[in-house]
């Protein structure tokens, strides 16, 4: 059974230590406490700790919760780490009665096989990552290394990308979105879609890709590939200053993409008759004509405007030339 007496002694010592550990736990009997005693420890179902905050993260958590409840052999145990504020992930976990933990968690040692981070916003330290035997996975809504950073969906729309996707990586300490790629799937960006619409589609696709990755995690880890620097771009947070329209510098296409990218979060702003106004909505119709001097003339129909001086809106559209 063993090649020599030294190997046999080491194996017996490990066996005794594992059995003693399981005996001392003192909680209700759980088969997964002694998983190291079986070769099946390298296979699902997994004991999983989920980190997330917003609605994009809820889609992944929802599918993991369904997997745990259905007994499909992928998720055995599921617990959640989120911020103390009233965020969508926290509300979903409470609704499904999933164990909740604050940030940073203090219950990791020996309790979980793998972690999952989706739209969490905090850099996980190396000492935490090392406590998960299979590391911590991240669902990122872009085709990494393109659009690393906190706002990949907004930058996808803002820059007019026609193809994007979702990527499952194993996170690394110290930097966001640079870990090795375990799985990746393309997604065609629908014409004229908003960041909210694209985000909803990628959240669903990312959740499915995550579950598929967990199903074959050992193989995915064996064949993971490092990200290269070729094609790497950054997707920093959107600043309020980006909502200011400069008619002389922006094309109609750029303005329209800006509206679809950030319009639901930050109203676009401009000046009208010497007054700063917020552009609440617009029809999206525009026309560009180039004069002999290569100056661009814009025509854009706006449904409503909101001046800085107080609430006011016109029923008829206003045309800015």
C-alpha cells in the first residue's frame, strides 16, 4: 500500500491528525469536515464563501443558492460576506436565510474550499486568499485583459465596443483583475443598448459561466492561463465631471454613447441661454454637417431639461443647435 516505512508512518500520522481534528470540532456531524481523508476532496460539491454587494453580484449568488438547494453536486455549503450597509446581496442573503458575515470575515480557517468575489469593491489581502485551498474566483464583466477596473460595462458602452463578454479569473493579491483566466465567454453588444441593459445580460451570463467553472474547477485550475499585457485597458470609476457636454469637442455619436453609458446614474449637463441645465432624456436623433471650415454643427432633440435654479421641465422637446 505504501512504498516504504517513512511514507507509511507519515500517512498514519496525517490520518490520526485529521480524525482528531474532526472529533474536536464538537459541532453536528458533517461529512465535509474530514474531506481530506478521501480523494473526492478534489471534486465538488464545494464549501463556498461568497463576497458581493450589488445587483450584478446577486445574479451569481442566486444561481449558487439554487445549486445548493437542488443538491446538484456543485455547491454543498454557501455563506455570504458583504458590507454592513443595506445592499442587494445582503437583502437576498437574508431572504434566503444564508449565513451572513461582515467585512473582513473572521470565520474562514478550515471552513471553505473556494471563495467567489463578484462586484465587491474591496481588495482581498493575501492572508485571506491563502486560506482557500482552491483560491478565490472572480466574475468580471469584460474580456480581460480589456477593461480592468471597477467600471468595465460603462467603458464598454462609452467606447463603442461591439463585442464584450465575461471572464472567470482566480484573484491575486495587491491588484485588481490581473489573475489567471479560468474561463471566458463572448457576448455581442446589442446596438443602442444602455449600460444597465448590458449589465443585466452579463450578470446572467457570468453566473452561468461561474457555475460551469465550479463544476470542473480542478481541471480549470490545471489549464489556467496568465493574462498578457497586450490589449490591456483600464476602466476607472466614472467621474461626475464626465457628464459635462462640450459641443465643440464631442461628436453626436460620442454624446449618445455617453448618455447610454452613464445617463441613468449621472444626468448629462450643458448650458442653455447662459444657464446650466441637466439633460434628463433625449430622443437620440442627431445630424452632423461639415462646413468648408470643418466645423461640426449639431442637431439633437432633448425631451426634458432641468435647470440648476430649480425643478422645471418643458412639455415640448427643445432642440439644441
